[in-house]
């Protein structure tokens, strides 16, 4: 689902750029510009791209905890990974090979 939405946002950006290429800035509603519209579409595309990644991390968390008893620090590590970039960077180094199997 996330990838389809992500691609549709990118397609909308390409269409907007194609339609307004070489033309003057139009007067859009609420004072929007083409640049701000593209910025919103880019933000939505990033969000749509992250949804399947975060869902996969959530599933990986439950696989990690159902295999054997784990500490709450591991739970916190997965929780941080679903909330931001630094947590995702720390995850492979703290799990020591679980992701390799």
C-alpha cells in the first residue's frame, strides 16, 4: 500500500512539473505556489515510503521477542528504531547478527 501511494505522489510531481514547464507561476488557491505544492507532495511521498518500513520493524520486534525471553532494553531499542533515524542506525549494531539470519 505504501509503495503505491509513494509512486502516485511522485507521478503527481512529474505531471505538475511537465504541465508548468516553461510557464509563468500560476495563481493557486490559498497563496500556494508550485514549489510549495511539490514540497507537500514530497513530504507525503516520504511518509508513504516509511509506512512499510515501520510495519516491518514492528513485525521484526515481535519475532525477536517470541523466539526466547529478552530484556526490556531490547524492547526499547526496537521502539526507538520505529521512532527515528538514530534508533534505526543503532538497531543492527545492538542485535549482533539477528538480522543476518
